C-alpha cells in the first residue's frame, strides 16, 4: 500500500546488486555538530550585520590588518597550464584550465550588506573588525587585489538540462587565490559578480542583490544544517545598475550589482573534466585528475594504477550521500547541471534553489524548469545522470577492464543512496536499531504528508517536540503541521504503528528520543518567502532581515525567540505561494 520508493524519499532508479571492492563507504552524520534545544535562545542583533561564531578564537591570534592577509596562486599556476591569451574578451579557450582575468570594480558607493563572522574569523583568521574598513570593501568586491592574488577564471563545460552545452566556465566569477589558515586548512577564495571574463558569453559578468542575498544566506544556512557546501564570507552591494529580465518575459529592469566573497576547498566540478575529454585534451585531463587527487583525495595512492577508478568510486559514493542530505532537509538545488556538481561532492552554485514547504515530490524551485527535470524528486536520478557523464569523461584514462568495473560501481549508486536515505529518515523519526517494517513506516508517513500537503520541515520538527503522551492523546495544540497531518484518514493507523515501534526501543526514554530528533530535524530553513522578505528590504538598503536570517539560520536546530516572533516556524503566508525564482541573477 505504501510504496518503498516513497519511503526512500521520491522514486529512484531500481536498486542493483553491488559488490565492487572499490566503493569506499564513509559514515557521515546528518549534522557535524550536536545542537541543543533544551532552552529557547534569545537573540540579540548586531548592528554590524555579522553573525556570531559558534566558537571563540583567541582574539590575539586573529589578524587586524588586511595587509597581513595573503593568498597564493602558486600551486595552481605551477601545476596547471594557463590560457596564453590575455584579456577579458569572450573567446573559445583551448589547452588550459584557467585564464587570467582581472575583476571589474563595482561602480558607485559600496556597502557591506552582510558578513559571516564564522567564516571571517574561523576560516580566514581575520578579526571581524576588519570588515568595517574601506580596504575590506574593495578587496571583497574586486576593486583591489589581495596580496599574492593572480585572479583567474576557470574553464569548464557541462551538460545543461540534459544536453552538452560546450564551453561554459566562470562567466562572472574570479578565483583570487588559496588561503592556508591556522588550522592547516586550504581554502580557495572566489568573487561572484565581479565582472566579465573570457567565459561570460553574452553576460555582463555581474550579479544582482536578490541572487547574491540568496547565495550568501543559503551557503551559510546549509553549512549549519550539516550539509557539505561552499561558504560565504561577505556580501557587498553597490549602486551600479545591472539590467535583468528576471523571468525571461521581456520585462527588463535595472537592478543593483552585488558581489559575494565565497570559499570552497575546491571549485572543480564534473564539467571541469568533461571539457577536456570532449576537446580531446587527454594529457591535460590526466594532469588535472592527478592534481585533484593529490590535493583533495590524499587516501588515494598516486602510484596506484587503479587511482582513477578509486577516485570515481569515491565521487559516486559521496554524491549519493550529498543528495541524500539534500533530501533530508527538503532542499532542491534547482539547476543540477554537470557544471554545478562538485568533484568534492559539496553544494555549489546557488541559483534558483528552494526548500520544499508542503511535501511534494514534484516540487520545482526553478520557474525556468518547464519540464521539471530538476524537481526535488528527480535529484537522485539526476545525480546518476551526472555521474554517467563523469564516467564518459574518464573513459580516455581508464583501461577497458577499469571501464567495466566503473560501470559496476555506478550500478551501486542506487543502493548507496537508498541506504543513506533510509538511515537519515530513521534518525528523523527517532528510530533505533533495525526493524523490517521501518521502510513501510517511513513510506506511510510520507504518503500521508503528500496527501495532506503537510509541511515537510515542521512535520518532522513537531514530531521531535511532541511527547509520546501528546501523540497518544493527539494533543497538537500550537503544532500546526501535525494538526494538518492528523486529518488524514489513516493517521491513527500510522500513529499506532509508530508508537509501538518506539515502545520497543530498550533503554530509550521519551526525552532522549526528543533530544535526538531535535538534533537532526531543523526548526528553521531558508524558505523562499523568508529570503524574499529580506531581499525586498535589502533592495531599499535595509539589511536588518538579512542579518536576522543569517543569525537564526546559524542555529537552525535551536528554538529562538526572535525567530518565533518573525514567524519563521509558523505557517507560511499566503503570498508565499505566488513566489517565483528563475535562473536569472
């Protein structure tokens, strides 16, 4: 009655047997941090639009002078070839990984709209006070180059909406350099919205406030949800007019330009390899693969003749895990092209994303996606499609035997994804141990949620907050999502099964169950209506809601007084149903 596919969160390719020795299973927690929700947190807003870090550094160890901050491009420049042609004019680029490209400074007065203290201090070793300086405004917007920086634009291709799109590349992003922090981590700094590059095609190289606010907030929100992601350090806005046809309907209007300073351990993506394979640049393909493996997959022996196969297996495994984590928080990326899929399996390139509100496997966040190719329920299958394209790109460097083994590895993707989703949704329901009926219990719940259009985030959160006695008595006062769900004709049947399953968990108290569930079921996610409200204010130079959201979403598992007052856990307003988000940014 209740489909196993539904239990595994939306239909996926049929499971295949999987025995390859090359797959490396890594146990990943839903959230890397333990979030306490024992007390309601009271929020205080900072006038600096900076979110307080979750941990404290010794202030004396942080840099207070930006002149001390240095990045380096040496490793990339020495290891990988650079375009021999200079200049930001658009062209077809061959036989290189990067082109040198100087950012174009934003025009007009600049303003710091937001900064992440967790990134500024915790990753970049800078005291947050530096963000108040004029120097920071220029460095973080492309008006001035950081010491050691040789700005680069990355050449890549990609399959977009299922079709090979040829050369794409960083059309409005500039790589600034690598920063090695005091923890020994190496992060790549990049500006988005910083002007034209050789890969801009017909674009102007700019980004506007609305898309930049969304990227800044969601990058940080996903991190604190425990989902692997790029990070955002700052958001700079200007008065520079940028023309956009937001919904591609001929209604062009002037918006304002903005730049996000963002970070990742690597910006290489599946399309980075595809362009080289498609162009027949096989020696360069091998060189880039060797670089990526040496830098980011240290457990792979560089002398191992099977290293490319192990690399592929790892990406298959980690991609399945990433998409399972997306599904666990109801996140739909919106544009899952191969050029937007990281080789390190982190979430990158936030565009027309959306967090699902009413549970709906056909939820499409991108209004430009007419056929629903990138609906939330299609993401797992799209992950498989993208991995198939990765395998095609790798064929020139694999032996025939390795190609056959790689196909076996790829067949195991479905099982890896399904096992991970099963683990995650068991945790979301507070289930311990194994029970053969757990799949049906999960499927039963999701089908009821779909039928009643119950809110995805709040249904699981309220199940985390409600006591067993309240469940038994169906006492859902001030629990709007559970109240919606309880109107399903089969709710009592499901509830009896759920309570019976919980009762058989030895040495597990109701309080332990609630605490465990609240650590994996967020109370707050970046709903489109919340982002839109902040954007409308930001476009009037009021960044207070950007700041508030950034603060709230840095502790998404903790009930917060100001978040409740703002209605961030309440039933979404009626006007939210009319919101549309497109690829235009």
